[in-house]
């Protein structure tokens, strides 16, 4: 339940539920208890007083609250907590979705093709410093770290659990010393101007609402060196040709899971 850091980056480790979530719950309970005592002290003798009780959260709200707690207080974006908590903030789901067979099924069997084409565009053998904005499920990061052969790779993400998870994968692959992990929001990067030779996003833009999407792209361009490479791996707008879009039920499911995809197209 502590934030850990090494010389090459940071990885935030959260227990389930997180200590911060438990502390918030205890603080709320204490607040209502103190208020109850105040009301009782002010009451006249013989007066029946209805003491306030701490509100009980539903199971869904409780999961969201626990997942959204961060050790350093960095606020998570509203859209992430509201629409994607179940995929990126809930620990059982993070474990589930990061299996190669699962993430490959989510992208309709195209994961290897997506990663290979992204690596080709990144040109790791001739790349300089590389920045990945937002972590990615699957073996994308470990493949890139290996292909860079010691060249600097930085991965930033706003969710501590994602950094914790990718750090564990890098350790297992013996690549943790090659990658710097930073906790920050893509909309307001702490990096300096013209800092990276290459910057890329892997299946991130379609999950951002329009305004955060523009801010994230602006930040991406700001930290990229003049003449550097910008790579975006994303879904294509092929609604009229792809069989998936011709089935109304599947189209509805996809639209529910990815509510901001139409605005990207």
C-alpha cells in the first residue's frame, strides 16, 4: 500500500481496498459520529433526537471510490472514473484484460498486427528518447523496451495501478531498468518542451472525450522535439465496410463500451 520508486522511475503499489480509500471512509465515519454527539448534547432532556447516520455507498459506488483513490492525491479524470473504471482501475479487471488472448480478442485478433506496425513506425533501432503516453495492455511495452536495446523509454499514466502493473511485467521480463515510469496526466505533462525524439499513443485517443483529447495532443506536440516522430495507433473510421458495424447489437455494445469513439471518427 505504499508508493515505491527506484532510480529509473516510479511504480505505485496499492492494496485492495487502498489505504487512502479506507482513510477517507474512516474520516467520514468520524465526522458523522462527532456531529451526532453535538446534536445529542444540544438536545433538551426528554427530547427524542434523530441522529444522522453515515451514508452507505452502493457496491458500484464503493468500487469506484476505492479504485479512484491515489496515494499522492493526483486526481483521476472524471471520464476515466465514470466510464472506464471497470477496465483500468479495478484490480481484478486489470489482471484479466492484460492476458494476451483477452486483449487480442478485444481488438478482433489484430493485436499482433497493431503492435508490429506500431513498432515499425517507431523505428526502435534508430530511435532516441521515446515517450508512451498511457500504459497499454498486452506485450506492447515489453516488446518495445526490448527492441530499443537500452535506448531511453518513458511510460506515463494517470492511474497508479497501471504503473504498478506494467512495472511488474517489466520486472518479470528483466526490463525494469530500461524503462522510466511516471505518474502524470496526459493533459498536463510535467516534461519540458522539446524533450523527446519520439512520442506515441497506443489505442488511447478513442477513449478520451474531445476536449481532453485535444489537450493531450497539444501536450504531446509540446514535449516532442522539432523533427521528431509522433505515432498514433488507433481504430480506423471504417464503419461502412467492417462487418462489425453492420450488426446493430454489436454496434450498440461497442458504442456503450467506447462512448467517445464516434467523436474521434
